[in-house]
């Protein structure tokens, strides 16, 4: 039996005393006015006869970067089964939980809508969770505020993403005590950076205050979230339900309290680590793994920049993160970017501009470069290319095109500068912002023109491509200086970010590659966010040795950090061994995408991996393998080089085909031991076909293939 449940802001539900939902509800804001609802199957929790449903509601009651408050706590429950009648009304009993309070002292920074959680065990009994309703005679009837769709919660939108994955309560693997004069601190180490709720069992005489936080309570330089608990007399158990994150949990206890067990519950976005990568250089294995771990800890209600300081859906970050998810996670992860795409466009302003983060209530700022990235080739189109979800593109196309029309051109044919509310191109110095905006706009035209083709909007596609041709000519005429692209010629050096975007967008032709390659070997201004595009440009120019060397140089301190399992926001190394912001920023994980997509060469060429290309660029590596779970099944490739030979073991899912380009210096190809190509001549009819329209390439259908290339 399914229940429809909406809440502002979060809820926990027990049925017959058993936990049925751990932290339900998505942070409010499918539009600026409306609310999400969950669909929850409770069949396995029901018993014959009477059943008791108990719900704990947490209303945030304040603004933040990831949430739009309705202004009033609310709960709506309705049965979706025609044979079972259930609806939240005045027959329900409800009361304010007197045990919870907001702790005094430092409060979370203004970006977070969540509050610190305090709980006084002396003030309220938790027996209500499992007691029959008729025993709660002192509770008043619930207040009926309005029918479905009433203000201030308004229209209810279905939750796009799954309920959280609950890993259950576990004991810590390692603990250590730090004794003080009047207080002791128990440091409990987690196996990796995770979203965690701390729990414990202890004995106390009553009235003692226990503090709880993680090692990154001030991650990113701001106060984040903490918790506290006031004991009652005797033996007691407690779990602080608001999730925090880090590598260690601190329990701060006054003398006289006996802590008998410390526990934790990991919860996360419900996806799995379905992708993998490994090679003969362990540095890249560790980078890939840390990027995967960083990705998961920055996913929940939305993609986040970080899980501590902000928890906000910045779209520059989301473009990088979603690109990683297609190679690192299972297809359930695709729903999180889909949700974000709808939110971004449903929050579009009347003047056509879009902004992030959304949902948000105390910060609404357009960052033009990030907005162009979101709707363009690497954002919305990349989502379609990996999922084949035409319906979402059709729903959002008009709003996306409306945003493109906000932009105008200069007399010289380049894109007119728009500052937005935050003129941001990247962290760091030497940012050639006008040039970057031109390149991002070209990538937006590219992505949206492909959407127009998909939706058979021929006139739009023709016009968008005309603009691409014109902008490319103007971009090169105005910004190319003979040895570098420069829009702002007052900057001390050419901007490596601008050179990179010119390459990956196709604005730069091959005649400029030697100059750009030399510049990317000399300048390192990009932050970890934009570094992904710099490295990709090197791969696109056929320079895998340089790309992998730069990747190792720039990310070395993050990857080699002995304690931290996630990647940092910035390059700086501070007193804690990281710096430049938080130590869990998935915008630094672009290397994961590139190791799978460029080094092992797996990339879709037809939507949803109906057809995909395998074009390895191994650089100095002699072995590399990658696997991913696409919407059509598992794809894997295992590559081994020896002398002038490359052996490939390739798995192609059912109803798909793989295209493997044959380089000019390949003299012979064997497929499952049988010769299919020799001295520039293909021999078809051996379980494969050849395509010569854009150079010779081998095409194979579903199955497992051993392919040997001789150079």
C-alpha cells in the first residue's frame, strides 16, 4: 500500500513501532511556491487489525541556499490505495515535541536552512512512537489547515528522486579518548567522508549535556551543524537525526557520564558505486576513487557544492558532478540531475534569466557563466546523451531557448558582456571573463541546437547553427592574437581556462593546437573546477601524456593526502592538510570522467549509449580498465599495451554497438583471434562491420570481444 506524504520540512515515520522512513521529504522548492511529496510503500510494515503510524516532523523555519520555506509547518498524508482509506485530518493527534530545542551558542552560517539540534531527554518520552493512539489521551487533535493544494504549501509535485539509502546503525571501527579537566572527548573515526547521524548508549545521573559534531564542523571556514543532548537519569539511547558529515565524530561528555556504546548511521542518496576504473599507476586509481567518494557525499536533496558549509545546488558544480555520475554510479543517480534541470527552469524569472542555487530563499544570483554551462553541451545535452530522456528535453526546451535570447551580440559579432548579479568565471586570478562567456555561449548554442534537432524544431536549429558559425568567425577574428586567445589584453598572461574552452567547444581549429598546447604547459591559473576543461582540451588535442602529467601535478596534494578520502575545493594546503575552502567539493572530480571517457575512451555517440565510441588515449600507461552501468547495461573495456600492440577486451550490452576508430598507424586488427583488417584493408564478415565515412572504424554489436591492434 502506498502513502502520499508531503511535509515542510522533513519527517521520520514509524509504523507499529518500526522505523519505516528515515528522513522523508525533499527540501521544499520544485518552484518558488510549491512543495514536493513522497510516495512510500508501507505494505511490509502493516499487520492484521489495528496499526499505529507515528510521524516526527521537523520544520526548518528559516531561510537558506537549498530550501524555500512555506512559512508554516505542515504535514499531508493520504492513502493512494483505493481499498485503504487514510488521510491526515483532525482525527489524528498532534503535539509539539517538547524534548527538542535549538541549542544556545554559535549558530549555523546563513547558507544552511537547518538548525543545530538539541534534545532534552527529561522533557518528553519517546514511548509515543509505539503506543496505541487511544493511550495518548493528553494530546490535542491535529489542526486541519486546508485541503490538498492549499496555501502556503500550494501544488504538490512528485518526488523525482528515491528515498535515502539507510545503511543502519553501526559501531565505529576505531575510537580514542582525549581526557580533559572537566570534560572528555571521544573521537570516533569513520571509514570515509559520509553523511552521518551520530548515536550512543550511556548512563548518567541526569542533567548532563553531551555535545556532538564532526571534524569539519567549520569546514569551509564557517560554522556548520552540530548537536547536543541533555541526559535523563539512568541508561538511555539516542540518535541525533539531523545529518552531518566528516571523517570523524566527536562526542564531548562531562565527567561522570559513562558512554557504553557509540554508534553511527550512514545515509545517502540511493545509488550504488556501479562504475570502476583502474590502471597500472595507482595515483590515478586513488584520484578516481576519491572523486567517486566526493561525488556521493555531495548528493542528497540536490547536487551540492559541499555537504557542510552550504549544501547548495550551484550549477557549475552540478555540470561537473553529473558528468561524473554517468561513469561512477548506477542510473538511479540520473534522477538527481533531472530534478535539478526542472528546478532550474521552473525558477526562471519573468525577464528570462535563470540563477542558482535553487531552491533557495536568501540568495538568488545569476552567475552567467554557470548558467550557460548548465543549459549547454556539458549540461542539459550531456544529460540527454547519456540517458536518452527526450521527454525532459521537450519539457524544458522553450525555457532554455528563452534564456539564450536574453543574450545579445556586439557590433563585432562577439557576445555582449552581461555581468549578472555575480560576475564569476572561476576562483583564482587571471580570469579572462569576457572570453569565457563567449565560449560558454557557443557551447550553449551547440547544446540547444542539438535539442532543436531532437525535437524537430528545424527553423530553430538552422538559426542556432547560423549563430554558431557567425560567433566562431568573430571569436577567432577578435580574440585570437597569433599565439593565444585574449579578450582582456590587460591581463598579465593568457588565461589557460579560455584556451581550454576554445578547444573543447570547437571554437579553436587544429591550426592553433600547437600554440595552445604550449600555453597549457606553461600556465596553471584554473581552479579545480575549470581544470577539468583544461585537461579535456589536452586530450582533445591528442596530448594524453601532457594531460595525465598535468593531472598528477595539480591534484597530487589532494590525492596523496593520507587521511582525507575526498577532494578539496581549492588548491591551497592549509594547517589541516587542505585549504582553499571545503575538503569535499565534487567539482574537483572531473578527472574521474576523463579517466573513464578519455583514457579508456568510452563515450556515447547516440543517446543512452545506443551506440558508443571506444577511443583510448592511454598516454604513458600500459594497462587501464573501466566499467560503467549505462541505461542499456554494463559497458567495460580492459586495455593492455605491449610494444607495438594493444589488446582490448570489450563488453558491449544488448541492443547497442561499439565504434572503435582505427588509427592511421594501425596495420593489423584481429577480432576474437581472426584477422579483420590488414594494410589499410578491412575484411568484413567476421562478426563486425566497417565505417569509412570519417576514417576507418570497426563496429561491433553486443557481446564480449577480444580485439588486438598492431601498430
